[in-house]
C-alpha cells in the first residue's frame, strides 16, 4: 500500500486567502528535511457581494473588476528526531495586477491599482505539526499550531491589494485514511483550521469587527498506477464577522475606507489535484480550484503547480 499524502499531497491554494486548511495528516519520517515550491495563477473578473439570491450565483456583484494574481510559495518542513513532530515554515511572494477595464476603487484608489504588476512578500508562517503515530498504518491524525506575521509593508486597500497585513494564530487538525482493505488505493482526508487574527486598529469603529475565520478542506483521492495520484478537493473559508459590501454605505467613514481589510469574506471552491511521484524523494502536483459560491470576495479560479523534494 502506498503512503497517505503528506507535505505536498495537499497544497493550500487560496491566494487572497493565503493558507487554507494545511490538511496534512501525515508528517513523514523522523529527522528528514523537505522543501516545497508552488506557483498559483488566480484570475478573477468581479467582486461578489452576495451569492444568496435565487436567480444566479453571482446576482449581487460588482462587475468589470479584472484582477490577476500570481503567487510563488516557498516552504520547508523538518521532521524532528521526536517521532511525529515537524517544524514548518512558508512564505508567499505575491504579484497582483488590475486589468485595464476596471474603474477606480471606492472610496480611495489603491496603491497597486495602477495597472502594473506589483510583487511583494506577504506573511511568513511558522508552526509545529504533531502526528498521532499509533494509527499510522492506514490512518493519519495530526494537529498543528502556527503563527503568521507580515514581513513587508504591502498595501491593504484597493482591488489589487495582496493581503490584509494582520498577525494571526492558527490552530487546526487533519485526519486521513485509506479504505484498506476494501479499496486499498482509495483515501480521504479532512482538515479544519481556526485562525485568530488581530483586529484592524484604525479606530474604535474598525476594531469592532472580528477578523477571525475558519477553513475546512475535504479531499477524496485515488492512488493510480505508475506513481500518479488523482484527487477531488473542496475548500471552504468562513469569516466570523466583518463588513458586508452590500451595506457598505451604512458604515462609518473609517470602516468604508478600510473595507478591504474588514470584509466578511466567505468562499467555497472545488477542483482537483493530479500528483506524480517522480522519484521516492521528488513529487509534483497540478492543482485547479473553481469558484462555486462566495460573499464579499472575488470570483477567482485557481490554477497551480507545486513540487516537493526531500533532501534526507
């Protein structure tokens, strides 16, 4: 039986929602070092303020806002000599470009909303992951704790803002299992992460809004012959409070000016991964995610490629 997916088996692909569930239920062998590289392209054409209507999944939207996001993600994982305990780190380099047909961002123009492609590192994420090893034969169960810290003074307002520049604490768990012995090559993986973030401290009005959110991920995959793996994956992000774009004019001026940082952003995406184990130490994965539903977010689709190499 092939091993359950681990570090590069499930890559979080949210771009403006930078790290998803981190659904990795298996951490790998003790005293090993792996490096990861990923690239994601995320085009979008509108801002979806509400998808709750009956006529169309995009019936309350701000059209003609073409945004193109490129993300290079560099990551590493060291599995310590303590069995099941891994140290992880990752840093995205984000490039954003606003299309020519867009109108001016309300109420102020964003610093990156000039039509050029702008690059910046965003938030460094460092954390620990611990796998419960007693059930590792056909199942993986892991818990993780991480923090993310902005490492650059990137803009947070505008259509082409690369992030929200907020420190966060992340706590989550993931579980994976094969259907051994009934269908030994079929597996599922489920993950959840809660992110506790600092509030936007412009004034008392902006500090009223929670910036916390939850991520969930479901993956169902199959180990194919010749080292290939095919998986169907759904990602859900729900914010626990924030600004609703449909009610934007009812907020105070400071909240309106900082609505990009305060958005009550919800999004559901689904797609798939196609992985290939080139060697025992090197693997590559093609990723796709398609926008299905959302509130106060972009209707972006994601297309990506990731690779992982284990040095020892």
